[in-house]
C-alpha cells in the first residue's frame, strides 16, 4: 500500500559531524571553564543554559513518546482531556497536543514507516510549541509484563523495538527536532528505580537489552539519548563508562548528547569523565563548581569538560538550524522557536490538528490486533461466518464504562493533554464512523474496581460493609448488562474492558497480570447470556500490556486496541464494521497464567535486580521451554488469509512469496526467525522442521529461535508479491565474553561478536510459533569460522580467551560457554540478593513467591545517600522513621484522592534517595547537604540536621558567587 511516506532522516554524515565537533570544541575552548560547566546542567526544569560567548543557544526539552507534553507556565487547565484522572501524575497542566497511541500499541503495527509519520507529526507540534528536544521514544526491551511503564516501551524483542524506534527518530529529526531515545539501559522495573542495580551478564546485556538502542543509533543517528535511573552492574547509568564510552560512543560512534533522566545523575564529575553530557533537570550551580574544581585539581581532564560541553552545543545548534532554514514550514507549521509555553500552539491551524487527529486514527487502526474471530470453540453465535466485521446496520449493545469514558493513554510523565477525545459510545451514537447502530448501553462495571490477585481472589481493602455494598453494586451492573442480550433490537454485544489507570502507570509496577475482578465476572456472565440468546459477544480490549483472559474461549471475537490514543474510538468503530482491516501483530507474548512468566520474583525489592533468567525472557522462554501461551509473540488475525510459499535463501537474505488467498484486502507480516544451533528446528532442518513449533534451545543455552527481520505488505484479494528480508549485522551474531561474564563497569571482561552465518536454519512464519517455511543458509557447519565484527570492547583479549572462543566456534565440548558461566554467575548473584522489607510503596506490588512462603524476615537495609526514603522506615532514628511514614501516608492519601490512581509525584518522593535532592532542588541542596541528610537516616538525627542546614547555607553563598560570575559572562 502506498502511504505516501517520504524517505526522511535526521542523520548527520560522518564528515559533517566531525566538522561540527571540531567547530564546537574550538569555540568552547576559548570560553571559561565555568561557562563550559554551565552547559552540562539544566537551567530549569525543561531548559538548558545559553552561553553567548560560544554562540550556544538554550534548548527546551519536553516529554514526547506519543505526543508533546510541554508544561504550561500558568495554572490554566482549559481544554484538558488527559484520558483519565486529569494530571494525577503531573506537576503542571500541559499544552494541548495530539495524543497518539502509546509505543506498546504502535509496535503492534510492525511498520517503521508508520512510526516515521507519527514522529514527523509530533515533531511538527513540538516545533510549534518551541520544543527542541523530544524525550522519546521509550525503547527498553520488556523483561517482565508486570513493569508498570511497559506501555511506553515497544516490545520484548530488540529487533522490533529497534526498528520501530529508528523509524520514529528519523521522523522526528527530519523536522529539526532532536529525538532522545530512553532509558539507556536495563531499566526493567519501576519499584526503587532511582536506586536499583540491574545485575546482568554481558551477553544478555548486549544481545537483549542493548541491541534495540544499537539499531536506533546506527540507523537513525539520534542527536540525544537519555540514560536510566538505575545502576547497571554497580554503576549508575549516567556515569557508566562501559556503556557510554566503550559501547555507545566507541562501538556505535554516537556523536550526540547524553542526558540524565530527571534527577538521575549521581556524581557530576564522574558523569563527565564517563561520557554523560547534560544533567537534568536543574542541578543548580554546585555541579558547575564541582566540575571547575575537578579541572583545576586534575581530577577531570579539561578536554573531557570541553567534549561534554561540545556535545550539548552541537545538539543546540542542530535543533536551532531549522529556525533559519524553514524546517518547521516543511512540516506545515512555522518554526515556533521561542514561543511562550503559556500560549497555545498558534502556528498550528485547525486543519493541521484535524489532519494530525486523522493520522492518530490511522495509527490506531493499523496497530490494532484481532486476537480471536469466530474460533470453533466459541459458545456464542456458532456461525460459520466469523462475527467480525459486522454487517452494515448491525444493532450493537455497548457494555463497559470504558466505552463511555475511554482510557487511551497511560499515567505519568508521558500523559498528553489531548486536543480532541471521543468515546466509542459517542462515535456510535453519532454514526460518525462506520455503519453500526447503537441499540443500547450499559455501564457493566465501575472503573477502578478491585484487581484480582494471582490466586483469582479480589484484592479486598475495605470494611466488610463496604465490600458488601461494592459487590451488590457490581452484581447489579452485571445483571443490567446481561439483560441487553435478550432485547430483540440487539444483534450483537460489544464489551469494552481492560486495565484502568490504577492498574498500570509510571512509578509503580503491576501487582498481577489479572484484569479487575468485576470485569472478569462481567465477561463470564455476558458470555453465558450471549450463548443463551444466540448472539455474538465481541470484546474490545484496552491495556498497555498483556493481561490474563480466563474468559477468552467463551468470547466470539477479541479486538485488542491497547492504549490507542485520542482517536482510538473512531478507529475501533471502523475496524468493527470493516471500513478498516485489522493488521496488527502482537509485540509481546500473552501468557496463560501468572506462574508461566519467566521472571517470578518481580519486582526486585532489594538493592539489586538480578537478571538470573538471562536471555530466556518473553517468547524466547516460552518457545524454548515449550510453555503454551494464550497468544504468541507476532500473532494477529486479519479479515483475510495469507499463504507463504517459495522460500529462497542465499547469502544476502530470504525471499518469500506472499499471497492474499481471502476475499478482502489486508496486510501480511512475514517474520524471519533464526534457529539456534542444536535446537530442535536446527536439528530437523529443511521442511522436516515444520513440526518444531516449540522445543529446546541450543546446547549453549541460546533461545530456540529469535526474530531477525520482518516486512509488512498490503495485498488485495488474490494478489501476490515477492518479499525480501535482508540479513544484516544483527542476524547471526552472538556475543562471546572472552573471560567469563562481564560485571561491573571499567573491569568488564573483554569480548567479541561472533558472526555465525554458515549453515543456519532460518524460519519464516506469521508468529514465533508458526514454523511455516524453513531453509538453510549457504555453507556448512564444518566450514564456518570465527569472525570478529567491529565492536570488540577491549583490545587486550588474551590468547587463552581467543582459544576458548575458537573452541566454541568449533563446537568443542570442553569449551567454557558464556551462557554456562552467565547462568552460574547469575545464580550466585541471585543467592546473594537481599530483599527489602515492605513499605507502603512495596505493598502495592504482589509478593514474590519467596516472600509469601514464610521465610525469615530479611535484615534491615544499610542506609546510604543512595538509599530511597522508603528505606528510612527501618532507620534507628525516630525522626527518619517519622519522615518515611509521612511520605508513605502522603502517597496513600494522594492515591485515594485520585480515585485509586497512583500519584507519580508522591511515589517519586517516597522512592527518591537523598542524593537526588542535589539534582532536583534547583541548586538549594548540594551533594554535601544531601550526604548530611542521609546521616539522619543512619541514626544521627541531630548531627545530620545541623550538617544539612550548614551545607545549605554554605551552598547558597557559593551559588550567589558563581551566579554573579556567570551573569558577567552573559550566562543566565
């Protein structure tokens, strides 16, 4: 299908980038150290410093994974429609902007071109609001489906996440706005995210959690990248030399600006030395003094300070270049630079916004996944004809509060003040999209109902009387909904169900994969009522991540629309009636049961989150272990059928014929998987591998198969096309640590990429379990050789390590394989991991099996400047314990005020360590004061309080002095 997508890129060629770097460094070398140091810290919550003497302009940064969220500088809230409790997790209202589907939904399109269009449009709105850096996309590979922020991330697979992110970055930067992929790296949970340490072996880190970022960096060349809050193997991401210098800048040749997450910087000098460019949001002037002093004392090479300042300067210059070049006008808007954030985006016309809304609808349509459509096991209509699409004039009974009050985005820093919102009830009443007639509506459930626990019981927190009243209300709503099935003017029932704002949000992980229990009860009752009446039951599912569906087999059709953005209602109506065809495929696995998820002790409650499962997460685990799932990765139905045939494999890639054998137009998504050596599919080989839908992985512990490429093609009925999926640097490579398992940062073991392309079994199908076609790459196992790709971390790989790597390549049984060493190291780490005692924040998460088994209580945590305030509940100081209880109470009360929706600000304060105050207080607190504050938690309340007050006073005096010096130099 020709969508008119133009080939765009924000990439800067190597020669130009080198020239930019030399020019910026030359100009910055002529200004003072404090001017250069000022560039390394934010001037305000969303702005950077300007340094006139070096011709460096200021920048405005804003959240933007699925729409611009620029905070307005006044308290106006006119026109706000945020898709849930207004601003429950935001400190200020934001300017209106188009709310697109979240990354978890867009990834289901499997179409990077669509992400490019979305990026172009969001960037156009960003320029209209004077934004230079868009903080997105979110692209962490999903370790567990219970991560509360998964809706902001693309996929459990790095290939899909990386390709979608590259498309988005290309689109954004083609409009002169810097994209800032986040959160680099291994940011796998929300609990204790500012202090958690992700302990992960080097092979898993590189192959699973860094590859998505690598694809985005190499292919789209983002001008900025944001680090995560957490530590990786003991070192905070923003000062992790291995990640920032060895990998990001060294191997991937990234030449942009590295930004800390808000408050995610630990040590300004260590960050600058490691490759961190910009501390955000407002560390104040203490960092300026520290950096200048470190240069004077010889603790920081002045060249490093200049290089970091030049990285910020280059980003500022790139994003301001469009102001004169007219880049904004190419997007249909004015440049908007410098426009006041208290004003609406005047440069965007009503026609612009209407066009953006239509694109949001298109993205929602092409990302929706049809999970079920007339399965023979259905107990509803039992007709040979699939229930969807509905025929013209079908009279629909609409059930569910989400049909009237849509939930179309997640909670937290990405929440967009949508320009326009419609509910499915509105759309059907107005007959504005599609040919369906709304016969009746019933609420069905209360949004915010109790969430079912992993044992299937409701999470009861009210009194017995309150619980009885709630159950009576739920039962009455269900009876009212079921009565619609018997009405003669109702042909079909459409139930809108899913997760509410309480169930998934930034700052808090999910307690369970279950949906709210009242909704499960409703679906069971509706299925029974629809069966008796002989009418189809269709579920429209809203959720930012997988849920358990105990009623799936009793439902005639299930359409997953996810958090589909502000136009999801119109898109849903068009999909239901066949004006649009579902073309999405799942970007993550939907398990059958909670216990099937391969990360059982989640989220980690202690200081360390140990990635003991290694590579075996998501579909890699389910396929390798042969665990049945509800819906596999890559799965999705359409209103037509496709045949795959005539697979050809050569040294450059695969070619396959795709034919639409149905009677409707639709999109096919052929997917290329590579089987691990020694896996069932690899051993079977050729056509005999067709039965190897699930089975064991390789002898070295590699997953049985992994996605290595895909394509999306639109075909008319009866149309065929030849599709090519090329091999690339990522297709056959595997990381081989040369000296065991990498841990730490500067002492990470040397390693290399092994490119093993000879005689490999490749699989082409329509999901990860569909072994439709198989082939073998040219060459034989005997002829394959070890090839070291560019990107070897160290040059000091010793001969013993190389010999072992060669034994691995030859398949020797006495080789020390990285997976075996990695598993042993991970298990050792797991046995040493401490579990944090439960506080209010922890209580909102499900207990891990070990915690629920009645084991002995863990020892109280050792409190440091990097321990979250929630840990102060176990302090020997009564003052510290009071403070922790106060923050817990504030978080609880804020959640109650928000109708059960977690409050991001309150949770942030509860889980914030004292050292973060030095980065978030706009200079009022410096690291010395934060260290004194930590002494209160350690039991020294008086000395800590006196030291805190003293250092705050000294910091104020020092700030005044450095501020005067900067103002004399023209730096504000």
